[in-house]
């Protein structure tokens, strides 16, 4: 059965960078949930990260990934279990999304709150409080653990080192889950 490896983590943790390199190493395609949704609804999710209709966006994502899985055996999908709402509060995305995405494994990327704050300030020019980032990290982890348990799929929690070690450890996890012949070399 064709399936999705969901690469999760808070804003600025390095999902896209890791996924691009991991996709090349594994010879599989990588998609960003935000980019897939933007292609369909025309919204741009730059530094503002404002989501107008998270339910509709998740429906778009499910539909588009289902179409891609008709032609691809395994896909890396970078996304979130929660987002920061308009008021700066952490909001969980609809849980039903993840069972409909045909997830077969989750890689949760984490880093210290100070590193996340620096990355977001450098990338987006935005300031967040340490408490806000800590809550974001904790909620993302709790959601990842909950979804993995409910879907009975493996979860790999990885603390980012921002080096080739990140790619190697994630690759070893995928090789363990999918076997030597399923993941490219």
C-alpha cells in the first residue's frame, strides 16, 4: 500500500532542509503541506503563517496527497500537528486529517526553544517568547505521540543537530521501518 512518511515539527526546526536531503538520499519525493495547500487555494504562508480556514486546508491536503499516492509508493510530507493561531496561541490541527493521509510513519523533529527562536527571527524576522515556543514544542510532541499511538505507526523523535547526522539518523529509521529494498540507496 502506498503511504506517507509525515515529517513533523514546529516552525523553524528544519523540516524542509532535512526533507530535501532525505528525499534525494532515499530517491523519493518530498512535499511541504503548506506548499501543496497554497497551490490549490492561492494563500501564501510566508513569515505570517496565518491560516484562514484550517479545516478546508486539511481537506485540500488530503485530496492532493491521495492523488499523488496513486503514482508514488512512498512520499515524504513535511507538516505540523499544530500551528500558531492569529492570537499567537497554539492550535491543534484536526486529528482526522492524519488517518486520511495514509501515514505509515512519523518523524518528529525537535530543537531547543532558543534555537527555534533564532531560526524564526533570522528566517521570518518575527519574535516569539520562550514560553510560546516551549508550548508549541510540547503540544507538537504530544500530538505526534497521540497520533502515532492511535494509528499504530512508528514514531521517531529526533533532536536536530543541523548536520549530516540528522539525515543519517532519519535514513536509518526509514530503512528500519521500510526495509533495505523499499528505500533507495
